[in-house]
């Protein structure tokens, strides 16, 4: 394992779809906190020339690859959603790559602590083993639905189906060490991130670094 190369505490940031994980991570980054985002890594791996493109093409065919050479995310979503075996095959390609890149990026960070953004943090023990504390970005289901519909144009039914496939909100809240309520404005979110940042800085020497 190379996880022992990360010498600073890692805060695992997570939340359901539409909760505002990316916005919260950006707020931490604006405060100078190193941020490693597994979604950003996944997009990089599936961009034109990305490390995952060749095995995805071999496993699923050219119909899930755009002319640009990137993975066609809409086509892949339609292919795997509701088909566990297809989802498992895709995850078998992407997840090991994402994990290794996450570990390598964390090992390169310096400062008093780092943020690791993992949408399915509580569902994945490997990532939970990397983090010292967990921070949940939480909001109501109605806010989740509205945000995702506005952002992606998906129907309410489609958004609810994605939410139903994720861990229930109550379960995430019961597992989180820290919670930010993101039902309000971006300014409200910034204030809460700033408060958590000051807390993490003040307690950085008390937070265990995972071996």
C-alpha cells in the first residue's frame, strides 16, 4: 500500500447527487485546502486519450465512445443503469484506476489537511480507510431533485431513480462525523465551509493520520 505516503489528515467529503459536493469542495479550495476529487479523476480517465478509454472500448464497443474519443456518458449511463452486470463491468475498469490516482494525488499534497471528494464514500470501505474524518454535504430531497434537473435536464423520475440507488439520506447522516446543511445559498455554504475549515485547522494535530 502507498497510503502511508500521505502525511496529513484527510477529510472525506461526500453527499448524495445534487447535494453540492463540488461547490463545497471549491469553497475549500478557495481557502487554500488541497482537494482531490474522484469525479474529476474519473472525467480525466474517460476524456479523449484517457487511461480508461481503451479498456472501455474493448468491453463495451464503439457505441459508448464519442467521435472525440471521450466516453459518451449518456450512452454509458443508459447502458449500465438498471443492469447490475454491466455496471459491475464498468466499475471493474474504472474503480481501481480512480483509487490508485486518488492515493497518488493525496500522497503529493502538503498542508495541515486535505479534502478527498468521494460520492459513494460510505459505501466503499477502501476510501473510508483513507480518511481521518467524514464531512457530509446534506440537503433535502426536493432541493436535490431541483438542482439535478436544472443542471442536467433529467426528469424528476430519472433523478429519483438515481437517488433510490444511492444510500438513504438518513443513513449518510448517521455515519458522518461532520455535516454541512446546504439547503441555502452559496454564501451560506461558504460560511459553513469557513467554519469547518477553522475547526479542522485548530484540530489538525489531534486528527489521526491514517497509516
